[in-house]
C-alpha cells in the first residue's frame, strides 16, 4: 500500500483545534494514517507550524506522505501576533483562541478549493476536531466526507461530550484515541447511540525511538541528558512525576500545599510546573516570581531528591524511565493514556472537563488513587504525603502497579497485528479507500458524459 503512486492514494485532511492537548494526538494520528498508505494534509497556523515541523520532517524522511498546510492566521481583536494556541494564553483569554479557530474556516475553504481543482489526489475526507465547529459546513459545501477524531476517551464522550456537540453523530464515523479492552461497554454504547462506526485506534503515540518521544509538543526546558542522568541515579519505581498538563496553572496556595506534601513524603520527585502565561513574551522573571510560591527553603531542602522543571517537560521520556513509579496528574486524556501505555499508576487530581471521568475510569480499574478534586481546590498536604507513599512504597501500591501492568499489556496487544486497534485502523483505512474509489468512479463517469 505504501508503494502506491500519490495519485492512487486516498487523501485525507486533519484539522485540529489549536491547543497542545489536541494538536499532539492529531499529529500522532496523522502519522499513523500516513504509515498505513494514506496521504495526510495536516492543517495548522503559522506560529503553530513551528511546533510540528520537526516530527513532520522526520515522518517525510521516513517515506510518509504528510503535508503541512499552513493557513494564514486571521486577525483576532485582542490576540497578540504569534500567540495561536490556548496553552500560550491566560485562562481568562481562551475565548480568543476559539475565535481564531472559527475564523480559520475562510482560509481553509480557499485551500480546499485549490486542492479540488487539481487532477491528482484531491482530498476525499476531512478529519476534524470536536471544537472545529465549521468542519461539517465546509464538508457539505465541497461534497466531502467528514470523520470526527475524538481526543477524549469513550467514557468521557458518553457522559460529557454527547449532547454538547452536534458533530458526534454526523459524518462517516468517529475515530477515537482509545482501545476496546480499556472501555468496552462505553465503546459499544457510542456505536449504539451514533449508529455509525466508532474506530478505536489507540493508544496513538509516536513510534518508539522517535525524536518525537523526547520533544513531543515543544522543546523541553531541561536538558534531556541531565534529566536522564538524575533518573538513572534513583531506585526503580521510587520517583513520582508531577505534572498537570499544558493548560493548568496552580495558584501560590496550591503550589505551596503540594510542595509541603511532596517534601513530607520523603520520596524523590520530578515536578513540571507550568508558569502562568501573559501576553508579553515569557522571560526568566516568571520563573523567579513563581519560586516565591514554595515554602521557605523548599528547594534547598529537597535539592538532592527533587527536580523542578519550569515549563514544558519531556513527559513520555520521564514516564518511560524505570525509576518512575507514580504519576501525579490532572488526568487529561493524553496523560491518562500515557500512564496506561507505560503501566504507571495515577495519583489523580482531576480539575475540569473530561478529567473526572478519566480519573474514575482508571480508579475503577485499580490503577489510580485520587487526592484532590476540581481546579480551584487546595490539596491537603497530609493527603499528598499519604497517597505518594501509598503508591510508591506500600502494599496497595504494589496492587495498583499490577493493575497498571495489565492495562499496559492490553494496550500493547491492541496495537499489534491482530489487535483490536489494529483491526479498527485497517477498517477505517479500507473505508477511506472505498470512498476514494467511489469518488474516482464518479469523476470518470462525469468526464465520459462530457
């Protein structure tokens, strides 16, 4: 299939919402589809293109047909030039990114029109994000099929997404970044209520050994070698990795409470701390200001058993290291799947959106323990200490690791040649080929009539 001429290959267009939690799985999905014989155009904006150029170039050098489509950035009143992703925005300004996403329809339509005028390899399908609300409208205008790529899990989709987004039940079907063995009942329910195919193709990650594993999303704020050396110096399964995603910023009170709990646990930790963004360019002053959030002399007292990463951390690299035994997380779906894929128990602080559903799913499967709820709560330092020690050194933690290992094994089998995700992926690719052949036949018949 991969040896097909470009004109014979089905061409699909991937349109993510401009937020790291969406663009990363969309890029991994695009790479997966391209590795299975499709031409994939990945749509982005000028500033966001820099975040994906390296992995796209790597995919192209490996023979995959991925095309980076950079749309001109529409002007949005109040949005500074160069800020085009929600993780770069203060939370109170996130509506500006939604407006940006809405205004991408016109430049997208112009690009689609140019593509459809070509004789070779015009797009046959738009694979869109939940938050790209105009995708259905554009697809109808140009007589293209649509497929929703759902970056949430099936449980969250059943309880949180259904009924809120009209796109869920429309189009050719739904691609979802999960696997049947993780959420069998919820996957079946989605098929029943949408009456459409639901292809579970997850967990979708970059290939092992890829450069994207270390630098997934953007450049890390710590040297990879330095971090690995420190992790190598720790005992197996002794380290708790702490990170609450690309869009969560802790208050001084939350940071202080978490720091006191981590210190009291006496366990080694790697803590990735997001610095709250402002509209002006980030500088080291932000990190210096946030150091005041810690208890007095906290960094000095924990310098031999703690690493603090200001900003972005290479999360997959950290979680895959044998010294890491727990992941204190907000339970965003990307992070949840990473813990599942790598067999790491979760210490859960779900904050909003789909996160409480993700936390509950993994807790019910025996591999998560909650310690706080909602984004404005202040954790109890004693509870932080308790859950960290429970997961890393107590018998309950051993049982959680066994449960996490079972999920890891199920995830591994799902993407193997005879696995459920592999079968769903092939079914989707076949559906796109059928669509491509049908459209090609219609085009040939139209030419005969003329």
